[in-house]
C-alpha cells in the first residue's frame, strides 16, 4: 500500500471537504434545531453534487457512476463524515447492492438511482431481529405465482426520502443439525405499493434530522420481477454487496473525529486558566496527544481495509477491525473534547454536545461492536479448529 495520496486523490479530498464546509456546515444548526432538512435545501445539495460529478461516485462508469475505487470512495466518505448526516445523505450514495439488478430492474431502479432520479433505502432490521438477521419475522410466501409480504421493519434510515426500498424477508425454513435455519430473499418494493406503508419511527438523540422509519407490510403482493438476486439467495446478495458498508461507518467516524479534534486543539490553545493556555497543562496536552494518535491509527486501519478490497484480498476481518476501532475511537475523542471544553461543552452554543450525542450510534448500527469482535475472533480461530 502506498501511504501517500495521488494527485487525483488529493483533489477528491479537497473537493469534498470544500463542498461540506460550504454547502453542509451552514445548514447544520437549523437542522439540529428543527430536526428537519428543508426539501429545497436537500434538492439543492443533490443538484450541486450531480454537477460536481460525485453523485453515486462509487458506481462503475458503465452505469453512469464515476467508477471510484474502494480506497477513493473511502476518502469521499471520510470527508462527508465531517458534516451532518441528515444533510450529507443527499450527497448521493445509493446502495451498491443495486448492482445486482437484472433486466428491467436496471431501468427501473439501478440507473435512476445512479442518476439521482430515485432514492433508495435498505430494510433489514426488525423489532425482534437486529444483529440476528436470520431471526427476522417479516415473511414472504407464495400465492398464485406472486409473493405476499407480511411483517414490520424498523430503524430504516433514509426511508422518509426513499422512492423504493431494498427489503430482506424470510421466504422459508430449512431443518439443519443446528436447528431451523431461515432462508432469506431480497425484494425491491416501491413507495406507495398496495399493502406497504412507511411511517415515522423513533426520536433519536443521534443525528437529528437523519430519520429512521417503520415499514409495515400487510398482504403486500409482489411479482417475481421484484426479487433482487435469486429466490432464497438473500444472504448471497448481502455478502456480495453489503459487507463493505461497514467501511462507511469507519471512514465517517474518522472524518467526524478530525473535525472534533480541531475544536479540541483550538480550544486548548486559546482557553486560559491559572494564567496560561490549558493546553500547557499535562492533563490536557496528553489528551490531545492520545486523541491524534488514535485518529491516525483508525484512519490508516480503515484505508488499508479499503485498499485490500481493491487488491481483491480477503478483507472481512480488516473491515470489522476498522469499524470497531474507528467507532469506539470516535466515542473517546468526542468525550475527551467535551471534557476539555468543560461545562460549555454540554451547551448547545458549541457543536460539541451534538458530536458527543451523534457518536453513540456508531457502535450500534451496521453491526454492533460486539458483532465486530465476533467476526474478528471467528476469522482468527476457525483456521485453528476453534
């Protein structure tokens, strides 16, 4: 791995960072106050991203994307991590699982998503099935040649703006030596389809304005044409296209940590107590040193995982390590930054309390820290027969 960025990669970083500072930062306080992204702001962000040529930039050029590598896209996501997720959502990163579209699905879903004409949302999590994907109770059964979906999904990010949904449901059960094992199938479901309802979800303290929603399916009838991938092949589709999404959490955690660190560094250099800047006190200066060391470590851990994907090397453990370390690093950095700011760190006059709240969810979604540790340890122990 080359530890230096190419001229093109430096351009990607500077372009996206400049965009976030000019087009995202000015709207953050209002979104935080109202919990809403005005539609005109969302559409303006999307339009400007399309004009920049960065919309759906991770998709291949043959379908209209910019064809960025995994490493290049990690750099994009890292810079987007500096801004409010409610706003950067409209920077446009469709789920790459849409590359599994076949035939007419490409014209109806893949290509419109890449162009920015339609937005998607991914739906797996259920009230009783989070990390345990096979525990999902939402089902689809055959009826007269169609599929009939029933059940509920929740914590579905971006569903309030989605035009269609990528939904995983149980389509059968196999008996195995370890007990019943559900078969999973992925469906494409349009907003407004009969039997399908999208409603408001829960109020979260993290990422205000970036809403989660509840999806309800009641006798929702779908033809075979809506199956993404093969029937009962949901895990194959999932493992082929979704495992790298954990890099997104890692890269965005690094970007947000760097923004938070800038606040801590500036405050430590400016704030005076006992006649000198607080950064001259060892209790603060050592925290600053620890913070930048952890941020740099998370950054390189994440970029190296993306690099492995580009080289066609196994990367599942490395991605899990990056997601685990970067998300937990962000928690430590935001907490230390708040501590350095003292009481003012908890006041909404500063964005520190927002960064602190936002950091909490990163250790939960896209696989909890415990799940990442399971993936890492399993990868190490299985070859030894343990």
